[in-house]
């Protein structure tokens, strides 16, 4: 892998570690909304790999794959941060809802009613529903959960997912997250369970779900946002 001058052979390294870029991209895309394209992550990941090759120093005492993984993942996160899909204000509102749901779940030992969540937030029911429509909680995991720069002491994914699918500990953590998620969905109110099933398992859009359930699309959007808050609150208990 080294040239006659003792430096890394760039082309050979690019060929060898392209599968690593793809693996990291697919691992990350599984936790992002459908609006993010895996090919975009792979493209910026390749840029990160190129930078890793040019900056790697064997004398640093770290394996190249470890060094490259950090650079590749960092490049992907920087790209996501630059085109963040949810405004800071909306993200804060979604987290406020999530925290209110968590407090009520601990207190009531059951999924709180919509009116109870509104009261916990100090809002009228109509204002709470309007807030749900505003945040449009289409993602289960936020960018800061991936990058580890959120308000929490340790990020959600740091507790539930490793960086490499090939590491047994990472695979085990990911399996635990999936089991926890399935369990959390089963605890949702019946109507919200149906919405999550139609949206994620049957790939139905909000308009189609609204038609099936006989309500407006905006109402489905509200309930979907609320479901996301419930799931995130429940998963943080694990």
C-alpha cells in the first residue's frame, strides 16, 4: 500500500476502502429521513477518505481504518449539518414535546393523552396541535444524535449504535435498539400504531393514511409528530 518513497498509495487505498465508505453511509442512512440520499453520503464520504489518505501519519500509532472512519463519518456529518432538514427552533419544540411526554409517562405509567401533553406544556389543545403540525416530526433520530453534539450528556445513538456493522458489540447494540423500538411502537395508542405501521411498513404517505382513517392530512401530520415524540421519549429510557 506504500510507494517507493514510503507514502500511502492513494489509488490503491481508495479502491480498498471504498467498501468502508459505503458501509458507513448505509449504516448512517438507516437512521435518517427518506429525504437524505445514500449516494450523497457516499460522495462526501469519498472526499473524507481522500483527505484521510493525504493526512494519515503511520507514526501516530493508530490504524488507518480507524483514522479513515473518523474522517469519513465527520465529512458525512458536516454535509448533513450544512443542509439540516429541520430548523433549530422546530427541533427545540420537538424536544420540548418529547420531554413533556417522558415526564408524563413516568408520572402516569401509561401513554399520556393529547390534552394531558398540552397541559404539561402549558398550552391550549389547539395551540399544541398547531405546534405538532409545525415541527412535522418526520425523523426518529436528529442530526445531533448522530454527531453527539446535542444537549444530553451522551447522545442517543452513542448508547444504541456502533460505527461499524462488523464489530460484534456494535451489532448487539443495534439489535437492542431495534427490539426497543418494536416494543415502544407496541405501547403507542392504537391509532398512532396504525399510522406508524402504514407510514413505515407500507410506505403510505400522509395523504393516503388520512384517506384510510377518514381524517385530514394535517391531523395525520400532528399525530405522526406526536408518535415520534412518544417513541423518542420511550427509547431514551433504555
